[in-house]
């Protein structure tokens, strides 16, 4: 597969929510150079922030988000450093900035030295407006973007999605916007400034919640729109959780489930065969949900996720395993595709399973280079 961004040079000054943008471009062939001041950018857990080595999850996140990038230390506070950077910028097609990082407040100067480049500016709430300078974290941006409100159960508080979701979502949207601008820049020779708001990226990724308000003036809620059947939930089994969806509207799924349980001789089959389970309205209430959970779990707790899933597929019951991180790492399909590889991380002296790019390429897209200033992962060339 051709690497579409071969011969594209990108200067990356991001350190937090913008780091994934450069990773995506580098995986697709771009030469991404991470520009760092003496002492390093304020990455969470960066080894040069306090002069100490990183430990634990921080090092893995650092290596993942900076994979495929080169790195270069330049003192932008000195005349010599600025001249050196200006020389690099003249041949760059993209410059990535982040609020709080180098040159974020020097947009005019950047545009003057790289007039045909795409300058992508990433910030929590955009460069302008009343919230432009507001403090923000992954938690507050998930809340402000609305994704926390939609996560979890209705009878509990909103939930923050795990991992650096702000960086991931913002990276994807910023990558797409930058690619569009780059296409025009390479074709017409004119520069662009792309202003990316992390909060807006998250809000835009809420599936049909925006349309729900536009068309029906309804605010989407956790757990669905108040019409979720008692069967549409996660249920405990022998080695974890399974997700089941067998409402009366999915007659095949419900009927096959009841028939399956009855064939085993389990007493849950008799309960689920009673007339009240044909009442769609009753199945929406709390009593039905409580009874169904107790009934279903008395059956599912006898089996593993794999056993339940295999039987459900045969019987056309809508059921699937709820995967943990360990399950993803051990997933047979991903293992068959060699998606994860063992990588040695210089900073912590550990070997970890490192995920590849979400696309199949004709050559490796990255390798970890211990000789780079931060031991950052660099693309083989």
C-alpha cells in the first residue's frame, strides 16, 4: 500500500491533546519532527520535564503517541534557535501547534516564514471566544463536549471514558482537517490556518445526539432514550460480562434465547415463558429489569463468554462478550493479523505489546530508536 504522505515534512510542537495528529501522519509516511525546547516539552511523564525517567503507564502513552516521530531540540528563545527553526519551517508543509506549547502565540511570525504551509492550531476551546484561555483537562473536555454525559448508567453520575480520549478524538479530527487543507496547499501553493477545538471535536463525535436535539428538541441520555428493553444490558457470566439484546421487537433473538434456556432444563426457561414477558410496556420498567437480571444471570453464570457467544451465534441471539483490555490483547483476529508486537522501551527497560496502525501497510510504519534524544519511536527509512 502506498504511503500517501511520503515527502511531506511536518514540524510537531504539540505535547498533550495534539500528539496523536503527528503519529497518524507519520504512520502514513510523513516525516514528523518533534521540536522540543531544552528541558523538553511538558508531556505528561516526559523524561525531560524533571530530569527523571518515566515510569508506569506514562511511558507507554508517551511512546505510543510519539511513535514514528523524529525529535530535535531547538532553543526558540535564542536568535540562533529561531533562525534554525525558520530554516526547517521553510521546507515544512505542516506545522502543528498546541495551546501552552512553543510558538502558539506567534501565529503571524509562523505564517511569514512558512506562507504556504498548513498551520494546525489545537486548543481546548479554539483560539478565539470567551473560553479561549479557559483551563481544561481530559475530564473537563469530556464533560464540556458531552461524551461524559452519555457514558454510564442513568441512575449513576456521568463517567469519564478511560485513556486520553481527548487526545485521540482531537487527533483524528485534526488529522482529517489538516489533510484537507494540505491537499489544497500542495495544489495551489497557499497556506492555511486550521483552528481545532478539542471540545468541538468531542461534541461532533456524539453520534446522533446533535441531530436528536435539532429534529426533536430532546437531550440524549445515558442508557438510551428511555425506551431500553429489560434485555438490552450487560449480564454477568462465568468469566466476566456479556451484552444481550433480546427485546420483543427482535422476536428471533428473544424466542431463540428462551428456547435455548428451556432446552437446558434450567428453571429460568419457565419464568421467561410466562405471559408477562410478552408485555412490551412492562418490560421497560424497573421491576422487569430486576427480575430479568436475576433470571438471566442464574443461567449465564454457568457459562464462559466464549461458550455463550458461540451458542448465541448458532441460535441467532444478539449476544456478545464485553471485552477487557486483556481480551483485546489476546484477541485471535488481532493476533492473526500481527497487530500487536513486542517492543522494548528504553525509558523503563520493559517489553510491552505495542499496537500498530489501524491499517495494513507494505512495510513497518515505526520502530523505537534508543539513540534519539528522548528515545522516541522513529520510522525506518
